């Protein structure tokens, strides 16, 4: 088992900055605005002795707040503590000790987990907090600068004394990376929680609850998939400044590192222009797609048929894309999501034999050749030059590119002959120079 360390503390004390420092990459969002992190964000770090450690970044702990969202964040943080072997209580060295720090320390004492107090930002010129004051919380104390890395080596040394012996082997990479994308408040987090069977991420009626890209590994038979819940994506003109802009950037990066995207739509609202915008981002990135219409329990059979037609028409640039109707709230249809994602994943990495490829494309070419002017257009041969997504080179006697409508005709011929549902097809012209 890989040991787990949870980072907890008040909002804006630098937990995410420390998390990024310990994992060695910028995975958690950091911003001057308090309360940026809300869900549990998990990342791997490697100790100085070479062992793997899982770090869990949590939202800002506000013990007295009765705001529903703050309550959900608090529950997620306490769950992370329950699952961890060691807890890092991060406090703000520039701001000083607060009553919330003391209440959180008391909660950790009751939990009985080994805890280290990390005094962050103590290198700042306006720091009013010393390690001696932090010792009043009753745990071993370390002074660090998460931003600059000072004191982190000493923190690692203390962590290694508390953690089980290191596991040097790498975690096996998942066979499939799946990003759950869509505009705000369509039910992406509810869908992830339903697939996992637990409240892994925050769910709230407040749009924009999810801000980080939250990675979760899930088993599917003998296979595994990395599910990534993302923030709702809006067009630039409608995106607020600050944290939301960063959240959209993180969501777009999640699309780029995925193999397949689950494009979640709100069945009660139908296909909107914003849905088409998100679908365009997925298409541009060249990822596989499964359209997931959520809240389908609110739709009649006729409404579902009409919505299916709307998906095919308004998102027609997503060629041959599977469409599932689900209810994340009630669970209906959710069992089909992962099997469909893996099927599209297989198509995303599909390789077609050169002989079969040329048979299909030559038949299509000879049946309906492209306009060639004075010289009869010829297709010498075609070959697949890559996967993820499938890419094909066409060697012809033509100058320049074929018209996009003719490439679409060739693409349709390939889709009729080979299983390519849900994935884009790319053509590369190798014509006469």
C-alpha cells in the first residue's frame, strides 16, 4: 500500500503551494483568492529515499461557517484525514495563529493521526508567527516556505520517520484517461460520484463548485481508468476573472491529457451554444468523445428522440459519436458509461492494416474521384501513420490539399468499414511537390 499524507488548514495558508512543492508538479490551483481548493486533489510525490507517497490537498477548513459549500468542503477534509497515515496541519506564518487553527488541531488530536504542523510563509518580512507559537498546537513543528522550497527537506525527513517503509515501484499507468467535461452545473461531479459509488467530489447547486481537475483511479474488470472531473467551461466573454479563468485553463489541459472525454449535457436544457463550444474544444484537441445527456429521468421518450436529433445536428462535427441518456441522481444508465468510454478508447488507439485501408479508400476514390483539372487524380496508396487519434497519409498525384468535403467523404467510407465511433479521423496529404 502506498502511504497517504493529507494537507489540511484554513483557507489561503498555502496548502496547494505546498502540495505542488511536495509532488513536484503544479497540479493544484493556487491563487491569492481564499478558498480556491474545494475538492480533494490527489498527487504522487517521491520521498528522498525513493518511495512513492500520495498527497491529498483539501479545501480550506472553516469550522464555524454554516454556509452549505463550506460544510461540504469541511466534510471532504475530514474524510481525507480519516484515510491518511499522516496529516500536515498548515498554518500561515505571516498572519499568525487563529482560533480556527486551534479548533482544527483539536479535531486532529481526536482523530489520533500522526500530525505535523507546517508553518508556511514564515520567511516573509511581515511574518508575525514563530515556530514557538505554533508549538502551542501540541504537535511537532516545521517552518517552511512552500513557494521557495526552504525547510521542505527537513519536513520530508520527519515524514519518512512516520510513514511505512517506501514502495519504490511505480504505480501501473491506467489503460484509459477519461475527462468529464461540460459547461457549469450540468452534473459532471454527480456523474463521477455515481460511477464511483461515493462522494468523491463536491456536489452543489452553486455553479462553479468544482475548480481543480480532480483525478480518481477506478477499476473496470481487469482494466483501470483515470477519471478526471473538471470545472465547468464557459466562453471567454462569459468567464469571470481570477479563479474561474484558471479553472477553465486546468479543464482544457485535462482535455489534452485525456484519451476520451465524456461531454455532459443537461437534458432539461437541451444542446446549447456553450455545449457546442466545449465540444469544439474536444474536437480541436483530437480526443475521443462520448456524449452523456444527464437528467434524462426528466425527459419523455419523445423528448429523448428530439434531443438525440439535436445532438446529431448541433454537434455534427463530432462524427459518429455515441450518445447515452443517464440520470446521475437516480443512477439510471450510468452503468453504460465506462464500457462505452473503453470502447471509444479502443477506437482511439485503433490501427488498420495497410491492405484493408487501401482496399476501402481506393474503392471510394474510384467510385467518386475528386476533381483534378487536366490531370486525372490518382491515389497511389494510403497508410496509417499514427493513432490517438487515427491518422492516415494519402499519397496522390495532386498538388495541395483535397477539399474538406472530399476528405469528409473518405472519412465516411472509413467509418462504414472500420469501428471508429467516437474518435476524430485525421488525413495528411502527400501530394506532388
